[in-house]
C-alpha cells in the first residue's frame, strides 16, 4: 500500500519499526543493527518488532506515518516445505543495492541456488506461487551467462554440516524503496527462494537449481 509515496505493506515479512529500545543509545536518526536485530526509526511512529517466538508475523501489516524517512530495513521470515520457520533474512538498503543478512538453522548440508523471485508469495510446500526470478532488465539467467544475469540472481548458498547459515549477501542495483528503478516493492511483490540444487549460473531461466526448499515473502503484492 502506498501512502504519500512511502509504503509499507508486508505480509509474511516483518517490518521492524522500533525506536532504540536498548539502554545504551538514544540516536533516532538512522537504522542500526545490534545483536542481529535491525531497527528502523521513523519520526512519530514506533512499533515493536514481532518476537521470534510469535506465530503472528504473517498477520503483520504496517503503514508508516507518511514521513520522508526512507525505509531502511525489512525482515523476511523464512519457511521450509513443512511451513516451519527456519530463520530470517534481513534486507538492508544500501547505497548501490541491498544487503541481505541471512540467518537459518536446521538446514540440510549442501549447496543451493538462491534467488529473489518476482511474486510476493511463497507458499509451502512447493513455493511455486513465487513465480520466476526477479528480472526487471529482461536479461537471461546466470552470472556466467553472456546474456545475463537476472537482478534476482544470488550466489549459491553453502550450508555446512551443522545446518547453520549466517551469510551476508550483497545484491547490486535493487532497492527497498518504492517508485525507484529496480525496486523490490513492485505491485506483484517479491520473495526470497532457496532451491534444492546448486545453481549452475548459466542455464536460462532457472540455473537448473531443482525444486524450491525454503522461501519467504519480501514484499507482498500491493492489492
Ligand atoms: Cu529461484
């Protein structure tokens, strides 16, 4: 939902609009990260982050107050094929793209394709409603493809034997801000999908990365 040019409508994702609630800082001008929790401050509005143990994150819809503050960060809850929450992906707006801080656990060891997809749905067990890769430049798939790559293409995710993922992924050009080039806040929304096989970085359009194993909604569709 757009409001004064600034959105916020997230379903399956948590927008954390929290003023600094820790005791050691009173700065209210910038998003900041502490202990893996990203906070956004927006003037005149506060909203507590949904607790990790809550099952209510899917119902969270937030609208900001129409300030000129830029949306700096969103948190995407990630689910497996059993619809169990397996972690989260924090998306932070940067100067030339978005940084994803991906934290997962209990993931089978292996190497998996991972992409931003072009529909803001990610319904287990198949996640097929996430659609194809996010590809606003109409390129072909793959970092090694001469006619590539999709802006939603991401490096393969390597999961170690302990099943724990703590990765920071830089995604160039894309944005969390509405109404800019290559925004992820499209009418159709966007999602983050992890596959069952490694992406070969070449085969158009999917990288031959198998089925869909984990997913989460970045931006829900806007209507
Ligand atoms: Cu994909």
